[in-house]
C-alpha cells in the first residue's frame, strides 16, 4: 500500500499549481469553492422558495447532499488520511484535516449525475463539465490527493445512481 500512496502523492504534486501562476490559481479557487456544500444548500433553499414547481426536487437534492456529507465524514474519520501539505485553503484545513475521500468531488459528481437523471439535458451537461473541474481544482490547489477526488467522485456517482433508481 505504501508504494501506491507514494505514487499518488507524487502524481498529485505534479498536478499542483505553483504560486507563480496567480490567475490559474484564482480560477481553480473559484471552481474549488463552487463545490462548497453551504453554497449548494443555500441555492436549493432559494429554489424551493422561489420556484415551487421545483421544491420537491430541491428537497431531494438537499437531502442527498446532507446524506452524502455524513457518509464522507464517516469515511474521513475512519481513514484519517492527512491532507497534503500546503498553504491554500486554511478554512478547509482547520475545519476538516482529513482528505479521503473528497467531499467536494463527491458532491459535484452527485449533482452532475442527478442533473443528467432528473434535470433538463443542458443542466446535466453543464454539471458534467463542471464536476471534474471542481474535483481537479482540489488537487491543483493542494487540498487533496488524486485518489481522494477519484474515491469521492465514485461515492457521489454511486449515491446518485442509487437515488435515480429509487426515486426515478
């Protein structure tokens, strides 16, 4: 297992944006933050309030985001893999020192697959483009290893597919 973890760390380090590329780093930060759970939960609350026809869907999405967060945290506190060393993302490093799996990658993939399953096609396609950008931005900014985001994306896709099967 140790050789695999070392390979993952080396590959993840190669994907990191160095401090010399300020605009690239700022762009990655926008994508990284766009996957924050509070952002999506607030948006879903607003959708539920202002678009009553989508209230049930907003409640479903919000409930699945919360369920997925509990699952991710359970895994994180079982595995206890430390985040890569770095200086970006102090709030994430303080509030959640564990990196495996990536909650942002799980959430982004959950939303993308749900968008394909339940949403209009254009919305689903936009989310399918957005989800990998959120996931890779987390590695590029040094908050996660590549395996963290792959595991998170797999978990998010699994929860979404089971939800589409169950509620579809």
